[in-house]
């Protein structure tokens, strides 16, 4: 069953499809995001705010979030531990 997490401002992502959560500060990540925007593979879920996390999905899409990577990682881990407790 799919696990969904809030990535900010009412936007939700499938936690099972996340390959990585990275900070957008480094130049290679900025290039990756720009290439994603150019090719239509970047989904901006920041609602006009500064991008603080880039979620790399297994489909190659990039989700841009205004939440910190640590916050999103905690939500992914929290969802996983809750699921483990109910099995």
C-alpha cells in the first residue's frame, strides 16, 4: 500500500517513490533542477517560496519543496515506523 507524506502547503507525495531528498544549494543540484524545469520533469510545490528541498522520484521527476530536507525525512521515517507498528 502506498504511503503519502505532506511536502508543504497541502501538497502530498508518495513516500514509496522517493529515491532521495537533497538540498538545492550545491551547483550540481541547481543544474539538475534547471534541466528538470527545461524538460518538464520538475514539479514546483513551493507556492512561490524558496526551494529548500528537492525530492528525486523513481520516475525521474523532481519535486521542489519549501520544507527542509530534515523535515521531509522525519515525515518519511515517521510514516514508515507507524506502518511497522500496525503490522
